């Protein structure tokens, strides 16, 4: 029997106008994003007003475009523009229009504050639809994300002063930075990055190398795996981030925290006391590195409640005893199962490793957009995939 092949005709035009809805499966996430964004208040978004009277792209379309692009690993405005021609789902979002990279970049840069509002709105949506309980346990952690600046562009203030003397007439920007340095009187060896002065050189990759980076923080609900709070700092470690990360959980979302799980990098007596008194939570924070291999007697002791503490027990001993309790041990196991996988999805699956914007305020807005996009994807999975 002769082999029969399908005829692939790329030259004959379609007789009827195509309907983009026919090219996307009904269960595609793009439908969920467009529908969800249509229910968000969009009056706070700034358009790319040029004063020319030309028509502007609707905020609902632009926000849907950014969310879907970030979910699918497209962060460059040029790559997003390219996708409006090559990706059917993106063409559907844009209704066969093609915003250029400058329009996309400007919309993202101008609306960083609005992304935070959308993040809160999506959390409200999750609470209303009962995918997020009103009271829960959060696991908090931080991850270093590269700044949009190379670490080799960082120089010491002392060296910057030497360069300034050589280039004073040519580089006005260096003059401004030197004046700022004089006002703040930094140590001579403290470094500044000329590409993104607010970023810092930080240990990354389990401390095995250094990157010009920001420290992105997240609080993740242990049951839904949704990000319920997030912020960005240029502090190189997490020592002072317990309170600020808890404060990033918006009250207007309808979600409240009962227990907080954190590693030893967050622990201090002062921070724990302040968190428990101001935010009315119970903190479970490791006070030191935990051993991975335990003796038989330690494993047997783990099946029992720890002995009662003396009235004179220190705050550190109280925390250790809390973590050794049966409830504390079971609860603390959830820490690595929640926030660390979320960072893994954001950095390895979605592929978000460097920030596209520069400056702490702009980077915070982009992290809001990342958290918003992750939550959209997570809500879609909870609603339709049941995972």
C-alpha cells in the first residue's frame, strides 16, 4: 500500500477570517489570565501618554501580556514584542496588535506601584474563592537575584574619587555620585556600582560566589503555596528581614498569619519578640544550623515532648524547646517544602534570574510583578489542575 502524506499548503489564503480562540485550547492558562485581569481595578495604571492623540493600548491587555510573558519566561521587552508576532497565545492577548518594545518597557516602568495593588487583588480573589484560607502559616526566606548590573562595574569610593579626578570634565554622572559619596561619608573601601548604585555585591549560590544583586524576600502560605507577602532589600543577609517580611503581608488581602517559619538567618531575640507582639504570631525560627544525621537516642527523643523549661530559661532556650515539641517539629518540616520550591519555580522553571529594571524602587515593582505572575499560575493550577 502506497504511503499517503497530508498536504501542507502554506500558500493558499484562508477563505474565512481566522478566529484566534479556535487556535487555543479551552483549558489554556491564557484564558484564565485574561479573565482574572478583567476583574481587577485598572484605573490606577498609567498609559504611555505622548500628547499626540494616538490611541493607547488598554491596561488590561498590557497587564495580561506582562503576566503571561513572565510566566512563560519572557522578561525582555524585545522578546515580548517578538512574541506578539510568533506566539499564538500572545497574539490572542493582544488581539493581533503588536505593541513595540518601547511601549512595553515604558508601561512596565511607569506602573511598578500598580503591580503591588494587583498582587493584593489576586490574593483577595484567592481568599474569596477559598483557595487561600483566611488564617494560615507562612514560611519566609530570601533569595539573591542578580541586578541589571555587572559586579565588575562596582568600584570603591576611593577608586571612584581617583577616576573622578581624571574624568571630571568628561563624565558628569561620576561627579554627581562623588558628591553623594562626600555627603554620606562612606568608608573608602565601600563599593558603589555605576550601573545600578542601589544594588550590592552579595554572596550567592550557597555562599560559593558573589554577585551584584538584590535580596528578594517572600512569605509563602504553607497550604496553598501562594506568595502572600514579598519585598526586596539591598541588605546582603536576612538578619533584619523578619519584621519587614511579615509587614509585607497586606492586611487588605483578607489573609492573616498564625505561625511563621524561618531559618536561623532571621533569628534574634529582639526580632522574635517584636514579631510576636506586633503581628500576633508564633515564630518558629531555628537558632542554629540543624544536623542532617542524628543518633538513635535523638530520633527516639523526637517522638516525645521535650522536658519542661525552667522559669529562668533564656529566649534562645524557649525557641529551641518550641522547635523540639512534636507540634513544632511537624510544623517546621513545612518550611523547606514551601518557600524553597517557590524560589526554585521562579528561578529554574520560569527562568527569572536577573532583574530587568534598575534601582531599588523599580526592582521592587518588578518583584511584585514576578510574585503576581507566579500567583496567577499557582491559582490556575489550584483551580483547574487541582495541584
